[in-house]
């Protein structure tokens, strides 16, 4: 008898605070949302949240494989830029740069990047519908 793999589930609740913003809640955390039609510099708008989710996915993926690969690093920074098209509205392209502070070889850096691309949940959700590309480089 084959066991069905356990699936992870996620739950987020968002509510309108006022005409200038909303709030998303998850576990014991909250994120201010820019849902103001004029914009709100104090919060992430939906497109910025998508880019933040992608960058968090990349960093979490690195954290997941660092012990497995015995990869030594001192820090990671992810820079993500997106271009939105108007008709139909969608994120047309996303470019990223993952900067890793490490003394590991270029081959090992490439292996780390491959793992980020292969096993990232948000990465693999966004990639099929978006022109998604980027680089991983040494700090």
C-alpha cells in the first residue's frame, strides 16, 4: 500500500483597516498592506508582496539546503525587481540577484542556486507564468 504524502497547508487572513490600508495576519505575525488606490509608502502593495514572497522563498530554500550541502556562508541578500504589464494586468518579468557572502567555490555556488530554483515553492509557482531569471553571485 502506497502512502499519500502529507501536504502542507497555509492560512492567511486579511482585513481592510481603512481606505489607506489593510492588514494580513498569519500565526503571530502581521503585515501592513498597501491597498490605497493612491498608494501607501508605509506598506507593501500586492506586487511588492509577491516579490517579497519570492525573495523569502529563495532565502528559506538556502537555509534548508545549507546543512545538507555543508555549505558555509556568512550571509545572504536577495534583490528582486519586477515589471508589471497593464493589459492584461500581470507581472511580465522578474529579475533577481542572490548575493551570498561565502568562500565556497563557484561550482558549489552554482549547486546552491540550482537547489533554490528546483525546490522553491513560490519560485516554482511564479516561474511558469512569468519571465523569471536571475543570478547568484558571491558578495
